[in-house]
């Protein structure tokens, strides 16, 4: 990581990269960014200015890009989704979630750019699923290893979030049909680092399979609460031009919707990932 000037945010998660323009990076810097991301799980860059096309091009350094089934995109690049608080209901982002786990192959990660930021509010929190797993009591680790859970798009995108004109209902029904509930391991093995991490979130995880619903709900609520303890999390106060990159396989996040009618616009590129799995260490 010698090509980068960095500051560690918290022991468990996060780093800031200084003195770099993501419009003009060397191969050495890109390799160092990838290594830093695996190590710190979410990394930040201040004072950037990437066009939608440039943001998509940069994000492709991590892999092929995802097209989101719900959110609108920029005219310049359909791979860049627009999170505009004046155009879209963004309350679902105030749930802790790992992106698109309602897919069989959730994203590898995301590149998020702050375009317009409220004078106050609108911070985003990230949590390390690796640190949360590592801190579990050994008996809990034994209890949850090998378990699987169902993830459902409807938890964060329920019908009541959308207008119910015939056209809108038909579109939502089509989205549901294309994204049926899927099953993922409760503990996920990172494909690159081989570290274990909790892979359940309140945003999309509905229930644990082969377990009575009451027991599943009790266990999930305990895991949800444990996974976002302060020692595993960081809080980022955005400035326009900030860019965050996070490893979606090792984190969850939550965008605070505490700015009322103020205007907040973010551009996000999402990198395709692979199918989660669990493998004993």
C-alpha cells in the first residue's frame, strides 16, 4: 500500500486516502486501492469530481457493473444509479443492509459519490461483518455455522412505498417476479481473504431456514443488534465530492434520513459479485 497516503478511521474498519485524483490514477495506485479495500472494508476519498462516465469507468476496475432493478440512472451511464431525495423515497436506506442480497449473486462492492449534500444530516454508517463475527461467543459461532437464511426484496421495497396506479403496480409485480426470495449462508466466507463474516441484515434477511419462526426471529434480532455495535462501526459525515468504496461482502451500511426536505444527491456504481458460500476455516 506504499502508493497511498492513508489515515485509519477505526481499528475494525475504515480508512481515508489522501492526495489522489481518481480521474488520474496509476496501475500501482489502483492495486494499492484494491489491497486497502480488502484490509479496511470501506475507504474514502475527499475532493473528487467524477463524471458519471468516469465513475463507471473507475468502478469497472473492480469488475462488471450491476444495473439496479428499482432506482433511476444517469443519462450518461445507466450503470450509475441516482439516489436523489427529491425524486425517490430513500427511507429504505435507513435500515442496516448489505446491498442487493435479494440476488443470488450480491454485489462485490460499490463506488458512491456525493453530488449534493444537506447542510446537516445525511451521514452514512458502515459496520464490519468480519469484526462482528470475530467478536461472537464461541457457542454462538457453533450455533450459526452452516445455517442459511432467506433474503427478500420486499422487506426494503414493500408495496406501500410505491404509488399503486395500475402501471406502477404492474412494474412492482414484475420486479418481485424477477427477484424471488433467495437463500444465503448466515456466515459468509470472503472469497478473497477467506475471513468469516455475518451475512444477515434487517434490510433484507427475512428468516433462518429449518428453524421455528419464533426462534429464527429471536436469533436474527440478536445478530442484528450485535453486528452494529459501536466497536464494529464508523460514521461518515459527507462533503460534496467525497467518494466511498466499500466491500459489500464484508460490510453492511445505513444512510440516515434525518435531513427533512433538504436535498441530497448521490451517484452509485455497483460492482457485480459472486454467490455467497460458507467454508469452515
